């Protein structure tokens, strides 16, 4: 059986780019414990590790805590130790993970394994996924998930490590990881409202709107991602293929004005090198090209995938 290569109209499998940043104790202290956050990312992970050397056991919750705050401190996740039955042989140390939002708070869950209370170091982790879910985890030697919930996503450019007054925390490190939103790379260098005026001001005959005509594809190598309408817009020495409508795969991710491809001149008349962005927004450009005939048809060819797409110019 041949391996299906989702492609063209095509749905290329997205290789999501991840960026990880580590912060040393020295860096954190020098920057008031601020952590840079890419709030436009599809996925966001913020982790920090900290100890409270002056923390003491007591009945109920410890008086000292530390955590991660974001959205200008409107939201924070607090790690606070607790003894379930202080002084009794049944006592068990527990970590409570508490979300504070604009002055209100609720305990999201507790961790009773990999706990090093009262003064040992623990790691606190927050993870937001693209679908809006938030994972909250903590632990001394390994992370235990305390809650799968939905917390407000970071909407500013930073988060920070916070602690209770007088706690004098020993911060060991912090790390962030961001899964890049591929749609950002496909933003056109002009607003969608400017498409018509850019086309009108161009003397290039192929500038204008083009609609899907047909395809010749190997179904074991490609699957249709939609029947697109595109705008061909000359801009900055290139011709941008701008998405207008017609996506079926990830239709909610494609919006009018995004780049669907790029045409670059070659020495041959009406023949261009082509970069095409698949349904999942990854580039397809190996030996790809586009040609225009006298009947007003654009043929986009993907030789390595034995596939072609054709579009016709809207009068």
C-alpha cells in the first residue's frame, strides 16, 4: 500500500515549529522575575522551579506560597503546601494548586505524590493547548497533573514568578515553550481590503481573481483541501497568491487575505517558480512551478507528487 501524502489543495502535514527558552536564576533576578510570553502561539507552556527555605509546617495550609502570574497579575497559579492532619500519624503533605483571578480564588486540584514539603523545591507547570484546554501540574521530582481545565490564556507579552510577602524564595530556573501559530507566517504584507486596489494598479495581465477549475492528482499522493478562489497580487517583486475562499480542510483557519502561494519570475515567458502553502499551512516548493496559457488558465504543477491544479481567470 502506498503511503498517503496529504498535499495540495493540498493538505501538507504541518511540522509545528516549537521554540523553547531557558531562564537561569541570575537572568530571572536581573529582570524582576519576568518571563517573556508569545501570546500568539498555538501552544504555550510556562514552567518554573522554586523552593521556600523558610517555609514551616503547621496545621492546615502553609503561610508561604509561590506561583506564576500572567495578564498583568490579573491571573496567577499558586503552589501552596498543606498538612492534612498536622501532628497525627495519618498526616500527609499535600500541594494545593490555586488559581487567582481578579481577587477571587479557587483550588484547581491537589498533588500528594512527589512532594517535598515544607521547604524543598517544586516545579510548577502551566500548559495551554490550541483547543483552549489548560493543564496544571506540579511536583518535586516529577510532574503530576492536578487539573485539566480552562484558564485565561496569556494576552500580554510576559508572565512572572511571584511569592508570598517575606517568603524569600530560592528560584532555580524557568522554561517556556511555544508552538508557533503557522497562520502568522502566512499573513500578507497588506490588508485584505487593499487587494482590489493593488490589482487595479498593476499592469500585469495575470493580476486578478482566479477560481479553481480542475485537478489531475494521484489520490495516493494528494487529497483535495478545497476548491479555492485566489487573488494574484503583484507585490515587492513577487506575485502573491492570496486566499479568498474555498477551503474545506481547516476551513476555520483560513481567512481572506492569507498567502496561499508565491510566484517568482523565471527566464521563460509566462512560467514561474511556485511556492504553495498546503491546507495545514506548510510550504510545498520542491520543483513546483506555474504556467499561464493564452486561454486564461493557470496550471500549478507539483512534479514530485505527480499532481496538477488548474485555475481560470475571472473576467
